[in-house]
């Protein structure tokens, strides 16, 4: 996992040119069982950071607690932060530092900064609205997607809005890929042919400067346990190749091209994990997301301890996918269904 060089006195760091990699720590992994009103803990998980969250739900009124591990660059400050909806996220960087939430929450949480954001929905068919009241949130979100009209021509829809109630200063939670605040990203993956998203303080990506050199060709696909799979191979070109796995059992392959010029943390080849359970693997060699093994083999030796870190056994998904006939149009029973039984692919959301 690659990190920018920032002062982190509690971190154990491995340094290579232009990259700082945080060594793994062990974190408590627990959820709150509403039925028994008890904390239920699982086997410890490894990460570069540990977290503790408190989510407040109004109907019924209750607080949901969760402990777990993160992989990624930390924000400027550790400790606890409260977002626009009053939800709480605490992060720390020593072994089992999330064991006792009372220790983490002794100090009042930092309130993430608010900003006023443009709010607008353009569906690409109807005329855009004359005016929509703005919203207030910690981050502004812009999202644009390509779609196909009935006559075969292409169009774009776009949305401007504020960040979600479960968004903090780590990653955006709107799409199946992870990237840091103050970034714009162009995504191409199975199920979506062309999508752009900005997460930060910009209203759109008009001023974004996306990398144009050193782009690589990647595999693009979308695998869902809830949908039949039609094996049609797809390739895309981008700055990074990526594999992303959602806790609900969906797996994505695709391309990311990111404008990180305003971000204080940089995405780079490595392993990432968010507090919402999304896991992401990034590489930067041609076709390196063919499968998880090839992706991890493309990493430098300094990332060795992040190989095989995930508890999701998704290797055989790609073997099935990559050997499937590209001319078969019949529905192929999605291999995740088999993996649920045979290799415990899907981690239930209540165990993230």
C-alpha cells in the first residue's frame, strides 16, 4: 500500500524512492448485534490503520458500532472525526488500537469542514432544470455517465450533489472504486462504459488534468452474484488497472485514470480497503488485472506483505472468466454463486 510521505510518528514505515509504505498492523474486527445487544468479534484483520465507527439510525433510534481495518494513506490527522450527518469515524495506527472505543473517543471529534455545493441532475434527455437549491456537505460530488439512446447514439447524464452520510476524509463511497478526496477519476469497467467522478471541492472535471502518457490496456468486466454472467471480454485503457471487490459479492475489473494534482494523498499500485468493506487492488502494467495473482506479481517487492492479504477467495472467478468463450451468448451461471458455497467469497455485510 503506497502512502505519501507525511509525519507519522506512530507508523512503522518502509521507505523506497518517492513512496512510503506503511507496515501492517493487527486490528480488532467487531460488529454490534442488534438482537442480542452485544458486541460480536471475529478474527483480527490486518491493515495499515484500525478504525472504529458509530452510525446513528433514526428508525429505529439506535447506534451501530463497528471495528475493523483499513489499508490506505491516512488523512492529515488521526483520531476521531464527525461528518455532516453526525456520524463518527475514529482511526489509529498501532496494533489493536481500536480495542477500546472509550480511549479513542476521550477527546471531542474533529468536525469535518463544511462547504456549499452545487446540486443538479441532468438526465441527458430532458432540458436541464433552470435552478436547483444548493446543498451543504463535507465534500462536493460530481458524477457523469455515458449511456446509449434507443437509436444507438451516445449521450451523457450528470449529477451534482453533496457527500453521503457515510463519507469521510478517507475515500468516496459512491462508486465501486476507491480514491482520495480532491481527486477526479475517469473510470471504465464492466457494466459502465465511461464514467467520471470528482470528490472534493470542484463542481465538475472541466479543469481536471488527467494523465495521458504511460497508459496501459486492462481487462474490464463486472461480476455479480445477483445477475447471470454473459462472457463477453472487454478491454479498456487507463493510468491504472484495477480489481475491486464489494462486500455484497460483486467484483469489478477495469481502468482508472486520476487527476490527483490537488490531492494530498496519491493512489498508486497496491492494496486498499475502506471502512465500508470495499477492497481494491491496483497495478500499472499491461493486462495486469487478468487475475489477482498476476496483479500482485506486478507489484514491487516492497509490497510483498500485502499479497494474499484478503480473505476473499476470488482467484477462481477470473480463471472461469478468462477461459469463457467470447461467442457464448447464453447465460453462464456466475461463478460467485459457486464460490459462496465452496470458497467463502462473499463476506456478509454485517461482518465487514
